[in-house]
C-alpha cells in the first residue's frame, strides 16, 4: 500500500513539476503548424510574449535564415490557448495543441541564470551601507479620458454591447502594435478594466495598467502587445545602477507578487527568468542592487533571513 501511494505521489509530482513553459519570442508572432514540418498546414499564429506549455520534443531539427542570420532549432509539440488574445479568427475560448519552431521560444523559468544564497546579518548590513536607496516613481497618467486621447490610434475600445452585457467605457477591443499587428482581446470572462487609483498609462514604458479580478494587475505593452507576464507593472521596476538589468513583477491577485528579471537589449528590455515562487519569495521586504548584476534582498515576513544574489553572464 505504501509503495502504491509513493508511486501515485511520484506521478503527481512529475505532472506538476515536469511542465515546461515558454514565451513566444518572435516579435511578429509565431506560426503553429499541424505537424512538425515547414510544409505542414499553419493552424494559428500566437502573439509575441504569449505563454505556452511544451508537451514534447520531436526529432525534426532544422536551420533557417532570418534576415541573414542562421537560426537553428527543432520542432516541438505545444499546448496553447486564446484566453488573452483571440488567436486567428477564433471567437470562443479554447485550448489546442500544435507544433512550433523552438528557436523563437524563451523559457519562463531558467534557474541557470540566477544564483542566490543566504548570508548572515553582519554581511548583509555591511553591503547595505553602500547601496543606492533611491526609490524610482514612474510617470503615470491616471485619467481614462486622457488615456483614450493619447492612445486613440493605438487602442480600439468596445463601443457596442449585447443585451446581456452591461455597457462600460474601459473594455479594450483590440491593440495596434508598433510592428503593425492587430491583437484582438477576448471579451469572454473579461473582468479587467480601468480602476481609479490603480489603473493608468505609463508613457515612459508605453504600458497600460488595468485592474483584474481580486485587484490583480493586467498590463499591456502598446508597443509589442506583451502582457504583464513579460513586461510587468512599472511600479515594481527596480533598475540596476547602469540600467543593464532590472527587477520587475506583477500582482496576480493571489496574495503574492510574481517577480522576474529583465535585461536591456539596445533600446528595450527583454524577459530573462522568473524569480519568485520556486525561491519561496512572496514579496520583498527590501531589494537593492549592489552592482550591475548582483543584489541583496530580504523576504517579507522573513525579516531575519538575508540573501545575496547574482545574475550570471547569459550573453
């Protein structure tokens, strides 16, 4: 009986922790195919920054030329949905499977990038003496009419409602990104909207912040169409001294903040890896950079635990 229970627990653990999640890293979106071949039918195009689940590898490796650059990878089988954006011409919500070229995927949780260890109180406060404690507050426009005026050619708002829907001014219909995409928002289960005192537009980052269920963050990059999963809430941004890296995050409405790191790539910041749940971090009591890629922090509710972390060279 004990062996049977252990076997069930092992299978359950594998199902939970064996899952691998990736973000679409192709700025114009990534084609999903019916089979693991470039000649197979295109069944969908998933927007940039969308989170997908990897199901399995294939033995189909290939090399392609992308604007003069040689790109190598393989086809993998994935699971995707349209809960955020309506993929292709679909109207109803769904969850489907297909095949994509994995060279245009970025892993959500890459533990190899971050090294973190616990240090003693004396060492922590010695390091704390030399850090910059300036708190950066981004510019935020908090009036919905002003936001609509600023983004009038970039966001299309819902203006027609069915009889069973209540009329509202803050429902987004679609977003027109800088690279010419039109991303249509799913209205089924759309419980996010403009909330005075919480929502707003951040012109420096071109990010619109709305409030979802349980006061969660729902953020959209008007430039790329990415959501809070990869762009975060600007209020949580803590840049490194030379702005090479930054801590970011968003509140998911479930008590804890989802933290992640970003790295500067020319004039934009790209997602590196999440930094939170797997490291037992619900919220920071304090977080400071001690140099360009090293930092110290204390976790909230764990005030007698002190940590030092480092972002490894991942170029």
